[in-house]
């Protein structure tokens, strides 16, 4: 059965980013309300306001208005961006350092608060601290086989926990005290509070890019062997049948009841309810797929 669950709509035209430059590459994106942030390979952050419009015929279009762009002063790509709207802060990963910048003017916080030695990071969407003016950040450290948990406030950061893993981690998602980790040869669930870990299933990170996504309370979506999108709870069990992806999926997102996946030629849409493929959208040269507030 074919469903038109999604349609592709252009949001920001290439010229708005490139200007007079010969070539730039988008490394990461973040969307928070109407704010769209783009990080590029030449160490710039761009801030756009997105205005969604629906015509009388029901056609959706986006008008993007550029607010400003900011050069971070390094010869390195901006590799990740995450918004902490309660703090009006954008967390920016560049050259293994997470810098806190103001969401509006993109200026670093005056205290210079930053987290050094991060390979990649994620936010805990089910935080354990209960403090509304703090976000919990989990980083894969440059130190071998090490995960670190931080509390990030408006103008300071504080390390909470350092956890050692049996193999080198390469991807992580967080829910409460639970970390879902892609290691070198397998996926595991690790409770960073108790130190108890649970093996999920084997996976070779040398052959493929692992995918680890938190999709709800105590549940994750993983790229499994044989082109399967596997669901796993923090107890190490699967309460849903897997979805069948292509072998070379590079990104996945959830928009209930749909699981959306990206490979080098298509965006595919599966239902979590019956695991059937509902839609296919041709899309070449995509390299990032994420979901932002619906």
C-alpha cells in the first residue's frame, strides 16, 4: 500500500549559503522552532528563520530569511550543532571542543565555558537532574573507551560521570541513566549510574556506519545486520518487529508511526505498526537525516 506520508520541500537554496564561495559542504543542521542552524566544512555557522506557508491549494512552501553567519576562527569543520532553547544556547562541536554560543547572536558565552576532548555528543532528552535550566550532555571522549556525562548551564559546564566501555564507542544515544552504544563490534545498553551493561547484538562498525537513535522512553532504534532497522528497549529486548532497510542506510529518523531512512539513492518510509514500506522518495547525495520537533 502506497501512502503519501511525506513530501520533499526545499527550505534553503544553495545560493543563500554559498554566496560568492566556490564550494561549501553542509556538515550538520539543527532546527529549533523557526530557527534553522547550519554548520559547514569551512567553520561557519549560518542562522536562518524558516517561515512555513500553506497556499490555498494546500501546498506547503518555506521561506528562509538569513539572520547572520559566524566564522568560528578555525580551519576545521563544524561537526555538530544542538540547541538548548531553555538556556538560549547553541552547543557547537568543532575541533573536538564543544563551545556554548548565544542562539541569537552566535557569540560565545562570556565565561568561555566549553567541553574539551569530545569526538561526538548527544543530549539527554529524558534528563535525570530535574533542573529546567540545565541540559545533560553525553560525549564520546577522545580518551580511549571513555564516555563522559556533563551538566551544561547557561554559562558553565560541570562533569558528572566518567564511564569506561569494553570497546571503543563510535555512536551513542541517551535516555535517563541508560546509554545505548555502538561499540567496535556490537551494540550494548549501559546504565551509567550502576555500571551494569547488557549486550544487544553484534555489529561491525568498520564495514558500516552504525545508527543509534532514541525513539521514546527507554527505547532505541539501531541499524542492525542484514539491512534491518532493529528496536531495542533498555532491558535488551525488542517489543517490535524490525523494519527492512537497504544494506547501506546512512541515517534514520522517527516521526510516529513512521520510521524514515536515508541511503545513497532514496528516502524510504516504513510503518512501525506493521513494518511495511509505505513510501519511497528518490533523493541522491543526501548525507544527513534528522527529526526536529515534529
